[in-house]
C-alpha cells in the first residue's frame, strides 16, 4: 500500500504534471525499497491520471451538460432513422389537405347576410334610444320638472366631460348583454374606443404631449388584446363590434 503523505502528494495535478514518468518510477522504486512496499508504476500512473479526468468533467456547467445530453439524444435519433427533433404534440404537416365544409361563395353569402342582420338590429337599438327621454345632466332622469328647469339641465349646457361620458354610456348600452352590463368584451371595446377617440382629439391639438401619446399607445394595445380574445371565443360579437365601430382589422 501507499503511505498517506505520498498519496496526498500524488493526488495533486500540478505535482503529477511536473514529474516525468522516469522520475516518478524511480521515486516509487526508492520508496518501495525503503518501506518494503510493492506498488507498480503503471497502476500508480492510472491512479494519478484519475484526478485530472475528474477535474475535467467537474468543469462542465449544467448548461453544457444539458447541451451535451441533447446532442447525444439527437445522434441516437438520427442513428435510429428518426428526425433529429421530435414533433410538437399538436403538429400539423404542411402538405395536409384542408377540407372546408363550405365553399367560398357560400361563406361570402353568409357573411353578407350576417352583416345585414347586424345592421338592422343596431338601427333598431339606436331608434329605441332616440325615442326615449332626453339625456339630462347629473343623472336627472324620470323626474317631473318644468320646461325651464329641464332646459337648464339639458346636456347642451354641460361640459365636455359630461358630453363624452354620456356618449360612452349610450354606446355601451348598444352592446350590453343584460341590464347594467359593464364588463363584457364588446362593452369594454366600446369604452376603450371612446377613450381613444378622446385622446386622438387631444393629440391633434397638443402634438408634443409625450405622456398622453404613451397612454394612447397603451390603449391601442389593450383594445387589440380584447379584440383578439373576442375573435377566438365569440366570433359573431367580434364581427358585430368591428363592423359597427368601423375598426380596421
């Protein structure tokens, strides 16, 4: 066996690299003759080379090990005759024929009929809104008052903020799914569009208002996300909102 000091000395890579094979064998022979230890130089050289190999593998990071495993996995797949990378779970080949249940002419005719029906429905809602009582300031609706007081509370005498809020409320009522609905997707799009139009009017006068421009861009993004959600979940309402508001989609 080898003494502990000699083992610790030979376990250091810098010491092993400095020693040549001849010096190492002569030193081992002297130690073995003085201590009566039988230890061949070949086995000791293999033990001294082990720390260098371990240090080389320890220097690999987790990312490099992961990349090496991926490369080996790709090589195994190629050797087995498979593609280098596996296909995604819902992969659809490009050459797969698309089978439509309807022809192009039928789909165009259905779209035109849907647009006509939506326009008729929207006209009826607007007519019902106009037939109702005139909008007054401060929410004074359904009250008995003289003509003079009604003239004072008329929306024509209101501020710009009151006019915009009234237009926003009337637009939201056209797309409500129930009474008092303020959270459906179509109503949100109408509210965002009203705010966007208000900021566009402001930016036409104040072109250097950078903070308002940043808020306007954020409203554009927010409305686009709501419209994308409606396109995925409720396509009929999406078409109705886009056609009614005249949005470019």
